[in-house]
């Protein structure tokens, strides 16, 4: 009951806030569009890649395999912690009019922001997927193979087992994307109602001393992250029960 | 297994279509009538552009995208061909920009003023001075004695460049490393004011940012103002249409015509914060414009007025 009252008052506060600041709704939707697209594309690219790298049978000399594996993992782990501002800067330099991809006309657009976040998110989904796949009991794969499954079918059997870990990959990626600010500010240009997101507007609001607005935007950001994580966590728990 | 492959194929196709639509859509959006204005944080953060632009956008059916960054970056973006015009405030950088052929038709639009703020205890003893250079000299003296600190933007913004210019009048080029009382914050005006409020420091600030923040800064007061060196003129410069033929020259000219029209200048004067005027019209006050460094103001006025 108290939970219900709390949610109702929160909802009313947000409704009032959006009525007073209709632009904030646009900004929230753009934030979701940018981070959502980046995480969607990042998962589609990163999860199969991570699964491939995690499941691959490395042929060749044992020491060579170990070294290659070590270097590969280290690279992925490093890229999982890519500084967003550096990525944003590189994307900006590539997409600006005088840059090599300037002809696309994508600098200071939501697409430029999606590209930035995609680059940040892909290593995260790959890395977490590798760990998730690695955590599955080896016996499952061997059992599938012994029952006459092809390599690919056996891989899917492992992925099915690793579902919770794959969901974790999506959750972590989403968290990184929606809270990101430095990279999208450089690549997107922080143009009001075109490439401004909740995080960039928080920075702007603090810059002009509107701490209250900044904090409210922060609460909205947190609420969105919470809502999306509830859905993903429900899925995760349901999978765990199976 | 085969069915799964089909699903995968559908997903891949969907994603492909999605991305293509997004990119193509963006491309066409970028071709619709848009004006990209590269400007300083002060014109945006003060709310001036938020007040002026809707009037222009509605009248001319052009959407104005505002990139609000430091003066140095604003000019850099325009130089890279990613903006149609700039609205900035740093004479030397502006003249560099035009003399190298990146920009044309520089004209003074408006001005505001800078102030020196600091703690009411004022251990440097600058309160009430109308000579910024003398105030800086006293801050240095008190700083050398370890009594006060000065916080610099140190971000190559117009404000920072003016500050360095005043120091250079005293023959000084202060750095973090040379004076312990000189703090290079490398951040925006608002952050510098907050640092001063916490550490009881002195700083040079524009009046607009000060007024926005005043209520959050109980430990600071305006100590020095009204020196002519503290007047801060803003100019607009079009990017050179010969050099950047892909840019929207036509709408950029229209926008400047709007800014310097009697109506635009009146709108600028009527824009107030906490009851105080933030920007004073300059475009049609030719003697004042010449005094503030726009030697060609009359010619440029004629050029814009006669341009249709």
C-alpha cells in the first residue's frame, strides 16, 4: 500500500513536471532513442561475437593459444573501459565536415551519438558474454555433441544455459549508455531539442546554477534506468527459476 | 536449426533497414532548411538565444541549431565547415578568423560587461575600484603574501582571454606553476564561481553568469566594475561562402539582418534577468562600435542593410 502511494505521488510529481517543462519529454524520448538503439545494435553485434570468442576451440600450440587468448581478452577488457570522451572525440573528428566521413553529414546528429555509444557498448556486451559463456558447465556442450548435435547446435545449447549472463550483458551495456555524457556531448554537439539528452541537460543546468532542475532531470534518468532494469531483472529471475 | 537461421536473417534485415532509414532520414533532415549557429556559452546560458531564436525561426521558417561552446571551439567548429555563422566575443581570435579567409562580414551586435567578484572580506582591498588593472595588481600583491587566491577559467574562453590580457598589461603571464595563489580551473564560468564561493577566491566573470548564480553564492560580492577594459563586445561573422559553398549562406545573412535590425536590437535591450539588462545593443551605435573595436561597422551595416 505504501509502495502504491509512493508510486502515485512520484507519478504525479513527474506529470506536473512534464506539464511545466514539455521540452523535457522530448529530451527524455531522445535519450531513450539514442541509448536504446545503441544497446540494441550493440547486443546484436556483441553477443554473437562474445559467444564465438568464448566458445571457440583454439587450435595450435598451447602456449601460442594462451598468448593469443590473453592478448585478445586484455584488449576487450581494456575496451570495456574506453573513456567516453575519447570515443566521442574520435567520432566527432571522423564525422566532421573536414573529416574522412564528413560527406555523410552526420556530425552533431542523434546518429553520431548512437555511433559513439555503440562503440562504447559493443566491447561491454562482448566481454560480459565471454564471461557468461565461460561460466557454463563444459559438460553441457560435450553432452550435446555426444548426442549428435552439430557444433552450432551445441553452441546454442550453451547460450541457452548462459541466458542470465547474456541479460546481464544487456543491463550493463544499457547502464553505461544511458549514463554517458562526455562522448555524446562532443559528437552530438548538445543542440537544444536536437541532440540534447537528460545527461547533457544536467550538465547545462548545473552550469547556469539551476541545481533543482538538474536534480529533477537526474531523478528522471534514475527512474528510467530503474524501470528498464526492473523488466530485465524480472526476465533474469524467471530464467534463473527455469 | 534452419528456422532459427531464418529468424536471425529477419533480425539482421530489420536492423539493416532500421539503420539505413535512420541514416537516410538524418541526411534528408540535414538538407532541410537549417541554420547552424556556433556560439559561446554565455549567449545560450543567459537565455538570450532561447528568447530571440523562436521569433526568427517562426518568421523565416528556418530551424536554428545552436552549438554553445567556448569562443575558441566555436570558431574551430566554423573553421572546420560545420557551422554557418558564429556569434562570439574575442577580438583577436575573430580577426584571425577573418584575416585567414574563414569568415567574412564581421559586425558588432551587442556588448555586455565583465565584473570582478570576490569575498566581502576583500583582503586585496579592491572594492569600489573602476580600474581592473589596478585591482589585478592588488590581487597579485595580496596573493604573494598568501592572503588571497585568484581562480582563472584557463579554458581559452573569451572571458579567460580578457583576463590574460589584463594580467599582460601588468607584464604578467600567471600560471598554476608560477604562483600558488593563481588557480587554473580549466572549467566553465559557473564552476569557477562555485569554486570561488567555497574557497573565498577572486575571479573575473561576465555579469550574466554572475546574475544567474548570485543566489547560490552567499560568500561573494561584486567588487570592481565599469572599467572600459571590462566591456565585452559580441560580433557575428559569416563563414566565407567561397570557402564553404555547402553552408547555408543565405539564411545566415537573413539571421544577421534580423539581429542588427532596429527590432532585433530592441529585443536584445529588452531581455532582462533579475530586472537587469544583460546585453546592450551595439550594431547601430556606430561611434561606440568603433570604440569597442569594430572599425568597419558603418560599411558592414550598409552591406547587410542593402543585402536582400
